[in-house]
C-alpha cells in the first residue's frame, strides 16, 4: 500500500440475465494523484466481475465511469507515470454475454460507475496529509472544457488547497483561480457557494454577511464548493483534498 493509510475496497451486486453477478473493486494510491487515467504504481485500480461481458461492453463501461471517478480526483495535482485502471470479467456466472446494446447494459455500467466513484472518493480521503474532501462543481459554463478548466485549476491551486486546510471561507483565492483558468465567463455574473451558503453574488464577495455559517461549512471534513459561471449549460465536477503541513513534511522527508 506504500503511503496509503487504509485499504480501499468497494462492491455491488446486480441481476444480469436472471443471474446474480458481483462487481468488486480495489484501489491503492494517496499521492501523485491528478486526473489523467487512460484505458491501459501510484494509482492502481482493479475492477472485477464474475459476469460474462464482451470486451466492447467493458471498454464502454470504463469510458462512461472514468470521467466521474478517477479522472475527477485531485490530491496534489501531480500525475503518476504508471496510473492504471483495469476492468476484468471472468464469465463464471455464464449469463448471456453482455454487449453495449443489451437492455441490461445501463444497469451494469451504472454499477461499475458507482464502484469506481466509491474507490476514487476513498483515494482523495486518503490523500497524503489530507484532512478534508472538497466536492468542486462548476456549472453553467460555456463549454465542458471551460467547466473542467475552472474545476481543475481550483482543485490544483496551492493557495486554494491551503485555504481549505486552514478552514478559511475567504473566496478571493477561488475567484482568482477561476479567472486565470482560461475559461471564458463574465466575473460580474459569478456566483459561489460553500454547501448552500452563498459567498459570492454576481461577482461581489458577500462572505462577511454569512461568515459564521461559511466558517462552519469549511471546518467540516467534507463540503461542497460550487461556482455558477452563468455562461452556458456545461458542468464539471472534481473531488479534491486540501494541502496540509503533513503533505509537505512527508514529501520533503521522502527518500527513494
């Protein structure tokens, strides 16, 4: 498990062709975590099923699950050179081979996605030195690329991540990161929320009016940060950890 603090497992059962099948996954990884997983030993994840599933269906299930799971997590913004995710099926249950066009494929793909999201979330919770998990959502962006630019920039920003660690509800760092992300939007229309507490309204910080409530949100081990760009209909989501003193200490003391 190298620097992992705890083992990561998730599983789910469902019926395919009248037979009960199991999807089980395991993952390891706590540092050098940033979204760039491809279908091909820092972040290693293995998803296993006893169902009979075609190669095309396995690949499509991974394609659907990756953007919302392992490609949506950030610990330190560094991508490992050997990240791997594998989805394996042994066919022991002898159901009719599942194809991408089968009526039961959406149920199978949904279960794979839930297992992978559960594992990805555990990876962020176990990030080296992490004390908090922040669900970053960017909505109403001009394009998917713009939404992802803003979400990724905030999730990787040392200033934002250290503010999350310190429990500071000040939003200047967040708005700054959104602004230099390269996304196209009007800052005067930006809204920002910590959970359901609005801290920026139409580009103006209003956290002073709700500071006590906002401070309680960012003191929690898990909370959401939502940016509404009012520029379109695109949405992106990232799961990010904070950046703590322990992360710096661990990685500065580390020797190969």
